[in-house]
C-alpha cells in the first residue's frame, strides 16, 4: 500500500450500498409482479382494494407549478445541490417538494378521486432549470432565478416540517391518539402548525390561529400554575391577532433568505386532460364530499404508481430495473467484500 489512504472505509460503504441495492431490487421485482398480475379494469367497476386503471385527469382546481408556471393538478420538483464530495463535484439530492389538489381520473365509464401525495411518479420531465446565487436574473419562461432560490429555501423548510410531522404522528400513535379525542386534537393541531410554517417562511400569514388551536388542545390543565401560564399564552396570541402582519413576521418568524449555492430543479406535473395509468389502493373516502371512493397508497399494499406509459412499457421498465438492482447490487457487494478480504490478508 502506498501513501496513507486506507480503502477499508470505502469498501465497507460499497458493500453496504451493494446489499441495500440488492434487497431493494427484490422490492421492485415484487412491485413488477403485483402490476403484472393485476388486470386493468374500467373505472366504473373499481372495487375496494388494489386496482389498475387508466383515464384522463380532471380537476376543478389547478395551480401553477413553481418552476415553469404550468397549470396543473399536482406537481413534483426534485431539487439537487452541486456539492463537493472528496476530490470531485456532483449533484446531491437536496429535497423533493410535492403539492397539489385531489383530482379525478375519468374514462368512458365513470370517474374516481385520486390523492397523489404518496404516489411514485413515472412521468415525463416537464422542465429542468439550473440556478446559482452568484448570478441571478430572469432565465427564459417560468420563474426567475431569484424566485427559484427563494423556492429552494421554502422546499427545504417544507421537507423538514414534513419529517417532523411524521415523527410527531408516530409519537402520537404510540400514545393511543386514535382512542383518545384529546390526544387526537393535539395531533391535528401540531399537523396544522407544521403545515403553516413553510408558508410563513415564504412570506405568508403568521400561524396565530394554529398556535391558538394547539394551546387550546393542551388544556385545561390540572396544575393551577401551568393552567395560568396556558391562559397567559392564549391572551398573548389574542393580542397578536390585532398586530399587523409585517410586525409579526419580523418578531415571530422573519422571512427566510433565498438559498445560496448552485441548484438544479427538475419538475414533473399532472396536467388536466392528460391520460394517466394509475395503480393504487381504492379506499373509502373519509372527506365529506360526493366521492365515496378514493385511490391512494394502501397500508397493506404500498404500490402506488402514476404513469403516462403503457402497461407493457411499465412492466418492461420495472423488470429491467429490478434485475439490474439485484444482479448489480450483488456484484458490487461481492466485489467490495472480496476487496476487504484481500486488504486484510484473509484471501
């Protein structure tokens, strides 16, 4: 061995990545088998459980996507940051932002409501933009570079609050939130507060109502001293409702600064009128509207795919990806394990 470099760390990391890829390949293969064994049915005949349907997206509400400003039902933006890793530079996934409304998928037989938030998206790339904080300006159609840097900050905060919300959900589930209305009220209040934080950092309205709801959900308390402090907190929040939004933004949570660095934004959109193939779980819709059924990610069957490809294309791509991950992951793990044995003189 020349120099002071020790390859054991890199070999261990490669072995771990190879094993992770190997076992992940079997999950992809399972998804391929599930889709292959599930026939496509008309939307009118959708039963409860896992289904495979095709139709056109329909939505009474649309929003503009953040990168290209495309009118859509739903968007997903993958944000990568240009970073130095060792002696090289590469794109590293920073965060993924998703937002949109529930929409309908319709064919000649009927329509069904779709909740796309937890789906795996196999959609064509709508647009790609690169932006750097060292040189900003308008770069063609869509959002300006300055707006995109601000959006990157918003997305990072959004991802952090989503992870925090998931952690809170798990904690409340362990505490038996489903069987205790007071605990359930606290969980809902925390959800509303976490959902409001990204908009506040983006210059939106301060979450006074959400904070007041959280404080109300925590009481009344049996300890007189703690109850007095809770009432004082409520009084301060009521007084804050009369203050101007600009004052609250500067004192409670200043608007977050635009991101610094170099970023790549890749945008995918679900567009009204476009045809999609959806494989997901049909469940009973808990919302109070006219739709009895809802397609979403199931608890027992996690496969939930939204794609513009044909059935044959999806099956071919999944099978190819699964085989590459299984055999490629196994080859990398074996090669790195062999390298470790050679390095330590055991082979």
